[in-house]
C-alpha cells in the first residue's frame, strides 16, 4: 500500500472508530435451523463489540466439523484447519504473534477424540487462548456417529443398538492436568449465562476452556430435545468470583454454591457431570504463567545488525 | 613381546599421498572421539581438506569390549577438496580386537590396511580373549594387513595411573608421527582442550602425546606425507545438522517447532543453542503432527518458522503438508532422511523419502523439494528455501540425510549480512477489496496477507476456496485453484538454471543423482574418464520442480543411469524381468518426466556408496549393451 493511501486509511478509521455488530459479521451462517452454534457465534460477536476489539487483531482458529465453520461467519482473521488439529495451529499463531488475540472453536469429536492428544498438552502449555468446544455429544457433520461424550446407550449410526461405552467426563480430565487455569461449562440454550462465560474466558490470561453444551436438533435431540426443550439435567454454580447466576436461571435449574479458586472443590463439582451437568466457572487460577510468556522471557529482542554480530560469534566456534 | 626401546634410530621412510582414510576406534568412553577431533582439527589447520564421520555405538551404555561398544571417528584427509567419506579405510587405530572386528564386519577396511592395536589382549588372563585377539589379527594378516601390536596401555601407565584417561592421547601422538603432523600445533590444540584444567593436567597430556609420538617412531619405520597448504580463506568445520541450523538462523528463521527423532534431533539442539543467544524459540511439541501444526500457525501469523524431522515424523505430518499447500502458507520442512520403512535404520542413511515427500498428501499438492549435496550446501539451502517459501507462498521440503547430518566437512566460512534475513513483518493496512488469493493467471502468485494487517480480515481454509478465500464447490473454481497452485511450480521452474554436467558433456553414460551421492559419483566419473571412458554426471538440487533441459542433456548420451540410495531391483537378478522390475525413486520420476529409458543402480546398505563401488557399477553398465 502506498504511503498516501495509508494516511487516507487512518483518517477513515479514525472517523469510524466505534465498531458495531456488523463489523464482526462474516459470511451468512449455514448451520441448520435451531442449531446451538448460532448462539455461540452471536455471543462472541457481542463480546467483541462490547470490548471494541479491532477485528484485525483477532484470529479465530478451528478444526473440521459443523462447529468448525465458525471462523467463516466471523469477520476477523480466521483459520479453518483440519480435523482435530486446531489447538496446534492456534498455539503456533500465539507463539508467533503474542500481540494477537486467539480464539479456538472445536466440536467434541474434534477436540476430545481425534484432537485428544493436543487437547491435553495444550491445557498444560497454558498458551493465552480462548477455547470454545461446541459439544453436541455427536459427530454431526459426518452424520450421526458416536463421540466420546455421547451418553452410554445412545443409538447412533455406528452404534445402532446403543453406545456401549460410558461417556467421557471431560471436566474431570481437565482438572487432572497440570496448569489448567480456566475451566467453565455453559449451554447454548442459556444465552445470558453463555455470554458471561465467554466474556470471562476472553478476559482470562492463559488457556481458558469453555465447554458449551450445544443443541443439535438434527442428530442429538435425545440429549437436548427436538422440541427445543432441554432433557439433560443441569445445575448452576453460584460463586462471587464466577459467572453470575441471574434470577431467571434459578427457575430453570437448581443452584449450588462453589468456590472456583478451590481445585479440590472443582474436582468434586466435575464429578456431578455424571448426574447433573454443572454450569458455571469450575476452576480459575490466573497466576499460572502462560507458555508464550515463559518462552519469550528467555528470548531477548535484538536488531538484525546485532544478530549478524552474534551469528558471527557462533561461526567463530566452527572456524579452524 | 614387541621390540620397543630399539637402539637403532634410522630415518623413517616418507610415503607421499594425495589422500588417506584413517579410523580411530575404542570402547565408548575411552576418548577416541576427542582425540580424533583434535587430529582432524590440526590437519585442517595445516591445510588438509577432510570429511569426518562419527562412529557411534547403537546403545547408550553398551557392554565394553564388544562389537556394539565401538565408538570413534573415521577421517578422510586430502590435499584436495573433499566432498564425501571416500573408499576403504587405510589406517585403523584400535584399543581392542572387538572394535577392530566391528570395522571388519562393516566391510570398511582395505585389505592392506595398517592396523595399530593395543597388544595387552595378547596376554589377557581370559583365554577366550587371547584366542579371539589372535584369530582376528591372523585373519587380517592373511588378507594383507600390516599390523603393529603396540603396548599402548602399558606405556601410558608409565606416566599416569589410570590408562583410561590418557591412552587416547598416546594414540593421538602415534597418529601425529604417522602423518607427520606438526607436533607444536598438536600440543597447542591439546592445551586448548584442557584450557579450563590445571597447567599440570595440560603438561601431562602433552607428555602423553610425546610419548605416543616416540612410541610410533620406535615401532613404525615409515611416515605418510599428505601435502598441505594452509587455506587462503577462513574455513569452518561442522556437520550437516549444524549447518542446517546455522543456515536457518542466517535465513532469518526465528521459531522452530519440532519433536525429537534421530538423526534430525541434533539440528534442533543446535538451534536451541543459537536461538538462546539470538532471540528465537524452539517448541518441543507433543508429537510431529503438533510440531508442524504449530509451525504452520506461526508462519501463517507472519513468524518465520521451520520444522525439522525424519521419515516416521514426516509420515505423521502428511495431512498438514496438504493443508500448507491448500492454504498457500509458506513453510520449510527439513527431513533428515534415515533408513525406512517404519522405524527402519534410525541412525543410518537412505534416500528413501523422495516419492513420499512428493506424493504422500491426498490430492494434487504441488510443493518444492530441494536437496543439498554436501554440508556447505546444507547451510546455503536454508536461505534459498526460506525465500522461495515466502515469495511463492509454498511448502518447501529440504531433504538431507543421516550421512550429511553426522559427517563433518571443511568449507569456506560463510559471509553474513542482514540481506539474508526476511524484510520486517508487513503490518500495513490492506486496501478494501483485496483478495487473499488474488492469483495472477500467468504465475499463480498472489499477495500474502498477515493477521494483524488492518482491513485484511479474511478466512484461510482447508476446503477448496475462491480468490476471496470463501469455501467453494464449483467445478470450474476447483479446476482453477488447482491450476493456480500448480502454476507457481511452473513459475519457479522457469527461473531455474539448466543443471551443469560434470565430466563429458556427451558420450556413453550419464549418471544422475541427488543429495549427498554427488561427491562419490563425481570421483567415480573422474576415474572412469582417466581410463578414456566418455562419462558425465548431473546432480539435481531441485527435485520439484525439475530444472529445465533434462531431456536435452539425456539425449547426448547412449545410456542414462540414476545412482541413489533407495531400494530397486537389480537388472541382472535372474528373478527380475521387464514386467516385474521395480525402479528407484528418482529414476521413476525421470522416466515419466523425460520418456527416456533411465536405468538405475541403488543400494540400501545404510551407508553412503563409496566412489569405488559406483565406479564398478558404472563400468559394468558401460560394458553392457
Ligand atoms: C482426518 C479426518 N478424519 C475424519 C474426518 C471426517 N470428519 C469431519 S468432521 C468429523 C466429526 C465432527 O464431529 P465434531 O467434531 O463433534 O463436530 P460437529 O460436526 O459435531 O460440530 C469427522 C469425523 C476428517 N475431516 N478428517
Ligand atoms: S447438524 Fe447439528 S450441529 Fe450441525 S449445523 Fe445442523 S444442528 Fe448444528
Ligand atoms: Mg459434535
């Protein structure tokens, strides 16, 4: 771009200054009617608008699945990668460019199954990423196969007589990993709670992991109800440091007290998943260092000229 | 008992040589490596060219006095430039007979090899050891070896109590005598190795060195003289992995994302060191898939990043290689090839990953493949690879090998400047309406947009996409996108030079190769031409795209033959016929590229081919119809 254009551009930008929701709208979403992913998208868009985040400073990274189409519908930078590997790409973006804000969206198959290894290790790296898993407890894009979070007994195309394995308690898994610094659970059908959870995640420095229980009226109505009514039982977590529980929620489900700074308490709450999904901030520890901070701390910034000097010093060691 | 302490002080006979190969082997921990490296360094200082290969035991702590415990170095010394490990070994210094046996079994020793061995085993209390020592030496002698049984340990103990800590210096002194090395330079070198130790320790080691020199003088009545003229330009000595790592820093790489795998790992060790002082980072990922995923994400975000691996790791990266091509993200992947398939020969050389590098990804994935031919090129290739990756928004795979990775070569010290670094990250605003894949119809090239650039917000996707970066399933758009990615390869191809022919520009036989076989092939060609044979050779630095003019070059010869290190069926195998014969990797590619009946000669010995083996194969091919 020419220098002159640059000036014009800056002028233009200064005039516009405030971002509206439209500024964050990408392509028209192509999810099914009633899909829980819509709510998650608008939650993120509202957050960016509220915080007036420059669209160019955000990179949304995803894998493959219905949920992973997410970056196409958000007008930031977006990387729609390959199945299961979103965490690796996102880690690279953040290590390469700590100045960018990185959002990761994945499906349950994407994150917990094919991406399982990366999921566990990424939690331990604690790179500054906001991670949202849209968990519809099913492989949706490939049309109805069992996922690690599909409930035991559920009939799918690969388990027509009912899934034989008990579902994976992904919350307990994460609370067992060193360096897990932010773990929350929310649902696509509790918009107010969803917004606040995603906002808290966005504001956390480190890997903030949000599992969103997501309605897929097409393939997992048994979990969330074809009629839109939620069948699975859930419980809200009340915590002054956590996600505020509005009055309306109190009518929807039981509310219990929790302290998100207490890892042991969080582990007990995670076990509730097997009977009634806890919604709220399970665990939060803002003092764990991020991976990029730790790595970059040892790497000092030097000029190209200084680099040539130091490289010459290295070559000296090999010189006869 | 040998007759040391002889009274006669005859002048030794001086034998003039152009080059020689000497090995120094011992049990792991007895210090042969250290002594051999000093020997090599002093030879280089005196002005000899060299190629050094480490001899490494296959386990971390192998039982001593076994074949598996052999550790040491093999050094090819020459008065001329050396580009490879050469032929059979001329001189071997061994501390025990099992070390020697491992070299015999490896078929590395010349029949008339000069052997210097510690004679203490001749009188070992254990009868089995006495017997095997004698048998091994007798067998060598029968073949024509010239054997010197020397009381190395016994003599060492006249100066120090623990011979394990000094007999390597005695042996080094013996080599110093044998090769008429400048003993002052050698003593200085030893002092500098022990510069952190006391003066007493330094003096002791120099005394051991002198002892060895005198011992050799008493025992051996000849000395070798390999002419040496000190180099006019400063020279560096390093292995190929260090060269790749230094080249990467010189090319401006700032991040490396890797997962440990032999024989690639040492390159990332070196990078970790350099980055520690030069502001980069090495990320050890949870596996090779993550390693390339992180590298790709980082490069996508504008940071110059590479990943380094070997065969099995390369296999795991496959899906990401395709993603790199599809998204037109620049990326450099170094594959230090080892023996395959599967875990194969982890520490040994093979050139077996050419076709899998080209074709492993699903669908058509045009990419650049480069192969350095020696260690000097390992350094320079990194700079070219980075530039191509960024200019063409392409995946560049650099294929080196275990031979380059662990060999040490002497080459002119590279001149450094900021010019080899990439320009600063482009953070300028993007004009409204700029497309992320605004392909130029003729070249396939398009401007790369980097996250953070204002106004450039766009999607990068693994799905087929339009110039706007939007998911697209139209038949014509898929056809076009493929054509555009392919076109970039064509654009690069047009900028490449026709390969230079070594030897005869026309004649009876053309040898085609890639990677580290260039050196030994050129030597074989030299020897054939001395006999009046009309032979030429070309080595391909670019395997994808091929350089221009191959068919024309091929047409100037009666026969064309590829020599490389991957498996193919031998034509003279009685079981093989035209229908069943499986060709080698490069020959397959060249046959389809040129429609010329390209033959091949290949071996998978887990070591480079020697010039003399190639000479034999070429002679045989020349003699055939
Ligand atoms: C390597 C690879 N294996 C398999 C697939 C096929 N595939 C695409 S999406 C998907 C699962 C999607 O399920 P999930 O991650 O839960 O996302 P959802 O569609 O439910 O949002 C699979 C198996 C693929 N694209 N790549
Ligand atoms: S199949 Fe389910 S998850 Fe996929 S878009 Fe439709 S509703 Fe959403
Ligand atoms: Mg799913």
